C-alpha cells in the first residue's frame, strides 16, 4: 500500500511586478553591455536543451550504451549456427614428401547443448544494455540538475546585484541629505562618514558579486557547450508551486536504481553462465567441399592431413566435451561470479538508501523553504517601511543616523535573504526532480 505525504499549506506568493522584472533585466543588460558584449536572453528550458545537445560528458555515456548494444547483438548471434569458408592451396615436390592440391570447403557448427550458457550470456548482455541506457538517463539527470543549479545561482546573483544597487541608490539619496545638513551648519559629520563607509562597503560587495556572476556564467556556458566568455541575460524561471500531495515511493523511479538493478541482473546471469561450464557440451558440425589434385598428384596418401582424398563430398559429426580436471580454474571463475553478484546486491541496497536519503532531504528542504519564503516575502516590505520611517524621522530631526543605518541594513538584509530563499527553493525543487528521475 502506498503512503502519501501531504505538503504543508503555505500562503500564496505575490508575483513579481512587471516593472521590477524589466528593471532587473535592464540593469543586467547594461552591466553586460559595459563589458563590450551584447547579451543573449536564455530561459531554463533552453539551457537544458542546449546542454543535452552540446555538453561534452554525454557523448561518453551514450557511446557506452552503443557498446552495450553491440555486445547484446553479439551475444544474440552466438545462439545461431555459424558458417565459415575455408580454403587451402599446397604445392609440394617430390610427391613422396607431400601432395599438391587445392582445398575448399564450407564449415558449419551449432551447439546443441551448453547447459544454458549462451542464453545466460545473452540475458546478461541485455541487462548490461539496460544498465548503460539507465546510465545515460542518470547522466542526463545529473546534467539537468547542474544546469538548473547554475541557472538559479546566476539568477540569484542578478537579483542580489539589483537589490544592492537599489540600496546604494537609496543610501546616496540619504547621503545628500546629510551633506545638506552639514552644509547648513547642523553637524552630522560622523553620520556622513558612517554612511560613506557603508556605501563603499556595499560597492565592494557589488564588485565581488559581479566577479561571482562572471564565474557562474562561464560555468553555465561550459555546460551548454558555448564559449565561456559569451554573455548571458537570463529570463528568470517561475517559482515552483507547492504540490498538492507527494508519493512516498516517488524516489523509486530514479535511473540510479534502474542502473543498479540492471547490474545485479547481469551479475546473476553471469553466475548461471559460469556455473554451466561444469556441464558437458554437445556440438553439431558439418562441412561440404572438394579437393582438386595439382601437378599430377593422385592423392593416394589419404593418411596425409593435407590430402584427405579427392573430389567433392561432405561430412557431419557430433563433438562432445566434458571438463574433468583443470586445477580449480572453473571453481575460481564461479567464486568470482558469486562474489560479483553479492557485490551488485550490496550496491543496489546502497543505491536505494542513498536515493531515499537524498529524495527525503530534498522534500523536507522544499517544504521548509516554502514556509521560509512566505515569511520573508512578508518581512521585506515591513523592513522597507521601517527604513523609510527611520529616514523620515531623521529628516524631521527626531531620529539618529545610527538608527537610519541600522534600518537600512535590516532592509537590505531582508531583500538579499529573500533572493537567496528563492534560489534555495528552486535548488530544492531541482533536487527533488533529480531524485524522482524526472
């Protein structure tokens, strides 16, 4: 029976204002253009599609799947009869030493009984193909997660740059008020110095953020197979909505478990194939061909291996083989196959525990971040109003410059943490999708 987990109820999020989005896009565009390059807009879906098409790591695992497919085709072909065309030309003198002849024949062979070895090898190869296919899906899921994470990081840095730039603009306006008061003989030199110091500190922070943005943009470009220095202007992805309900077994669909299960199946089939080596083998062989005497040879010496006879003919025979003693070689191979199967079983259990842990952690983070984001969206306008009130009081002569700076710090901090909470929420959603195999 499936257990269903309910997501916590949260308040509805206010969508970002269109003017704010345009302003952020304009500021980022201006920043990129200042570097001498024209930015290109990019959505998250476009980034994922481009990364899957041009990332350097995916061709490696895709070729691994191609190799596994070819190995499965080879194992399948071994279950059918195989035919060979053989020929021989021998010129000998004198005739007492060897016979001169030309030999051509068609050979056919088919294994009648091998204790199921070929069937087990085919099933093992097909399981390896399943493992390689799941490996491609796993690599694609890992790439999607990395692209989402880099994209969200870049979007968060853009939003934080806008928030801090707005803060400096507001602080600059407040600094003008302080300079006017000092020019009017009202003092406030200490407040002005503190404000200038804070503005310089914020400008240094913005420069560090720009450096971090350049790094994140280079890494995202590399994931998409682009030139690292190519400028990017992001179209922010929409915020995820709280799911109505969550299946407690959703993590069982991840390609990690599919691959580990296929590895176990392949190891178990190799166990069967190796164990079959102790059983007898029966093979049917047939040939048809002819021998042509050369240089006057009569091929009288039919006991010579190079001159079995003359003319055209055919032969059919059965070959029986049973291993009796090999100093323990077969036993050692069986022991290795048994150990490989036990290892694959342990790796499957390890993959199950790891997947369940990662998915559970991502789900819990997602639920908590929905609640945190709801609170921070309520906090930010309150902190802004508190700053505006402190600045108004100071303009009226009833407040202090320290109170204004404290209120400004609290407002800016609320904006930055709101931006970071949005990025953390998107990252948690990306991890949930990764460990659900989506």
